[in-house]
C-alpha cells in the first residue's frame, strides 16, 4: 500500500506541474499566446475547449487513481468517474478536429486522429461496461482511457529528446529543411507519446491476468479435493 501512495503522490505532482506549465496561455483568450498556430477560423476556440476539458479529465484521473478511493468512497468514485467521462468524450472529439488540421505535419495528424478515436472508444466502452456492472471490462477500458488522457505528458518529454538526438538527420535526410524535420520529430513524439504507454499498460494487464489464472485454477483444484 505504501508504494501505491508513493506512486499516487508522484502522479499528482507530475500532473500538477504539467498543468501549471500548460494552462496559463489559454486563460488569456489571446490566440497569439497559443502554442499551436491556428489553421482554420475556429481552431483556437476548439483548441481551448480541448485543453480545458482534457485538464479536468486529467485531474479526475489523478483522483480516481488514489489508493482505496473506490473501496472506501464508492460514491465519490462514481461521481468523479462521471466528471471524467463528461469531459473526456468532448475533449477527445475536439482533439480529433484539431488533430486533422494540425500544422505539424501528416505523421502527427494521423497519430492525433488514432489517439482521439481510441480515447473516445475506451472511455465510452468503459462507461457502458460500468453501467452494465461488468466490473472487469469497465476497469480495463478505463485504465486504457486514463493512460491516453495522460499520454500528452509523455509526448512533451519525447519532443525535446527526439529533436536533439535526431538533429543530424535535418541535413542528411531532409536536406536542411527545418519544417520537414520538425514534422518528423512532432510525428514520432506524437506516436511514441501514447503508443508506448498504451502498449505497456496492455502488457501489464495481460501479465496480471496470466498470473491470476494459475491461482484461480489451484483454488478450484483444492476445493475439489
């Protein structure tokens, strides 16, 4: 339990730091301070909507991940879960719109669309599973959904790492074209930001199920004896 609390505290600090850095430019309602250049007339308001809704969803994830919340405060678990779904679904929809029109190249555009579609799917599927009292399916889908909600943090880490480590390719592969080089870095960062965490969580869940199966089989065998 002590490790779970440490992980929860670490997650809280990371998310709080990320939001403290990312949100201020969008409180001013000034498109000039946006970190993403607009590509169509409604780009900025859709982007602000996505940022604000996704931020609330991220906070909800932190609360839901706190150890013992579901067992000790099931009412809070349900309420916070509803807030998460109510913000994650429209945030994913906004992400799909601005993802299609991203100014950072086609590789990132495809990544954003796939990410938004998966986020929509897992969130909706997890919510419906919870309504049907399918606890296992609800938990699995919501863990995937939460992973995607927080994946933007990993994306921000990969971007400078890839930009610096792949710098020689700007001249050798792209002939000095900085825009195409930035498109490649943004695209790789986008894919790695969500695909690696999602695969890791999938592996972890599969591993837990494989480890639990022999235990269940042994208990059944013991009870028959």
